[in-house]
């Protein structure tokens, strides 16, 4: 609380004091002009604050509270975003226990939401939006402090804490975010990502994009962590014909996995002679060539979107690839559009 101003009683006229007061008043009349304001006057007499952008590569957005951005209330971009936000890595995944307090059923606007607490796959398509300055520095549903410049997101029902891969259908870009908050509570929206996640997905300026949200299960996270920790040997890779016949009546053995490592980053792989330069989707890995051929046949109806389907042998595994694609974004977009019913989680591979 501000302290009260002390008063001093006048004890008779003081010429020196009066002269000092007159000189002070004269000086105030010739005070220097105020520095130029960064606010832009409007015809109505109001002012709109011009956002300060240290990084010129960031989209130019109306300031929070300006009424010109279509933001929720006074939400919007920060005044001084950090540099090099496009280089911020995806959320650092790890398996950790779910919060008991943050995963109880709750009610918002008369609707009951029941958070997911099982280990079942979850994939959702809809509108993704972002949230920023209004919530920056506030406590999230997980108890963590929201930082709009980190790779986090809010979802109505995904476990807290957990991780999700978000793919922009428009741009083809993908990110991995940490789910640490609840929202959005709007019938047409499926996820609210942070300012930086929206920047990397390509919809910071537009405000929203159609996205695919895919939950990373504990097994997916284990696979990502194992891949990061494993040495990177260069295996002997030889091409085999995709027309290798399958023995009649042969028993199809269980495949090693049709859900290999999730897309964590573009992975540089050895270049088999049968694959031209470009980006590919790894669609499965099998212990037997005939099972790989069966997988190729099963995906033949989607060849128009997946490109040429081919099988190459890498060590003891037979890997099924689709492509090539001219860019990682094109490959990611094809992966996002692969029907969920196939049960396949493609990996983006760069030759």
C-alpha cells in the first residue's frame, strides 16, 4: 500500500521559498516534448498497440487487446517473442504417471468431459487453434505454468500429462506437444496448441487449421526413447523385387510390427539402390518377405496417395515403403490422410 504524503505547516512568509516555487513553475511550462509513442492513433481517438517483433521472420499479427485479431477476448501474441522459435524442438517425451486430480470428470458450460485414463489408441481430426498471451504465466490444469513459447497444448480429454502428435492437414507439418491443460471447449475445435507449436504447424497467422491429433501411447514413447538412445549403425541393405512370389498355402507369420516408431523427426536411412532420392513413408517391417508382400497388397488400394509401394531388406527385416515424395511435408500429409482403419503409423524416411 502506498504511504500517505506528509504535510508541512507554513510558519510565515518565506521569500526564498516563494522564489524557488516560481522558478519551478516556469521550468514546468517549458518541459521537453514526450518521446514518440509506439501507439497508432485511430480516427475514434483510441489507440492500438503495435506489437514488437524481435524476429522478422515471425508473422505480423495484430496485438493482443487491439480488437483486430479475432482473438478470444484479450488473447494474442506476446510483445517480445524470443528469437529462433522455429528451431524449438518438439516436447521431450517421457512416460510418467497421470495426475489423479487432473483426470477426473469435469463439467464446462453444462457439458461433462471424462478424461481418458486407459492405454487405447486415440486419433482425432478437426480444427486446431492456439492460445497465447492471455494465459501466458498462468497455472495450467496440470499445475505447471503455461509458457506460450514451449511445445504444449490443451485438450478436453487426453490424459494429463501425456503427449500427442499434431499434424496440420493444410501444411503437412507435424509436431509433438505435451498435453498439460484442458480446452478448447468449443464444438468445432479439437485442440489448442501453444504459440510456438502453431508457428511450426503453419497456422499462427491464420489462427486455425485442420489437424490430426494422435495420442502417443506409452509403447510409442518407449520406442522413441529407444531409437534416440540406440547407436546408429549402417546396416547392409539390399533391394528385393516387389514381385517376389508367395508360396501357395504358406502360413502367414505374425509381422514384427506394422506400427513402428512414430514420426518423431525425419529419419536419415541408408539408401537402397532400388529407391530414388526423396522422402518415403515406412509402412511396416516384417520378419518374412511374404508377409511384407501381403502388407503391400493390402495397401494397394491406397497406392494413389502413398506412391509406389516397394519392399527392401534391412538385416533380418523386410521393410515396406511408399513414395517417393518431393518434401517431408508431402510425405507427412500422405501419412495423415491414410485411413485409421489400416492400423498403420507411417514413419517419414529421407533417402
